[in-house]
């Protein structure tokens, strides 16, 4: 209506979401879900844990989407000594935390390099299913996928299949195509 001011709050959750994304990455890399199951059994099997643990230091992070959240994730990942590659539709972001910028059309070239793929892109017509079964198959079996974006950007069925088959090390998911998740999910 006339006189109504409409605005957005683009930066309000940027830091919180970027920190959450890094927390998901670390939780999967450090196998925290395995620790919890053992804790509940009151068991401690150091050898079983050790073979599943990875660290971010020296790894490569591929960030899909370089908006405010993606750029903040890149800055935080640099604190862990990660190489950061961003995949974007925009011109080259001007932040020193990014080692390489790749156009969306060339994402297939960098997915095999990733130790972590961080999804931080908006859901749009051209990003629905962007991380498809074919693209997930390009990732290393030791790679981790983290989605803090929208669930429909990732082919969830393909992701579940890759995880079940051991073709990915793990996934940290904050978003799903169907939310809240049904009980049978």
C-alpha cells in the first residue's frame, strides 16, 4: 500500500550461517556423530574413530555461490588453512580469502579437487538440482558435502545413494527439499 516501506535484511544472519556451515563441516570431518553413538553405549574405540577422521588444514573447499554467506564461509575456511575455490555467476569477488574463481558452467572442473563442497547458492530456476547425480559422482570418496542453502539445489536421492554406497565421506545438511523432514526420511 502507499506509504509502506519494504526492505530486506541481507546481512542479519550472514555470520551465523557461515559459522554454522563451518560447524557442520567440522562435525562431519571429525566424525562427531560416531562419537555420540559410542558415548551412548559407554564405549570408546579410538582405532575405529581414527580411520574416519579428517582435518580441514591443507584441504580444498569449493564454495558454490559467493554471496555474502559464501564469502564469509571462505574467510572462515582460510583460518583453517584451506585452499578456497568459489563457483559463481558473478564477477570475481574482491576478497583475499578466495584462491580461485570459477564460472558456474565450469563447476565440473573443480568438484574432483574438493575435500569439502559447500552449497551456499540461492534456489533459482537454473540452480534447482544443480548438484546433480553426475556432479556428485565427480567428487572424491573422501569428500564432504555441506548444504546451508536450499535443499532442492542438491539432488537428495543421488546424495543419499552416494553416501550409502560409500562414494562420499559424509554430508552436513541444514536444508532439505521437504521441510520439516518426514519421519521416514
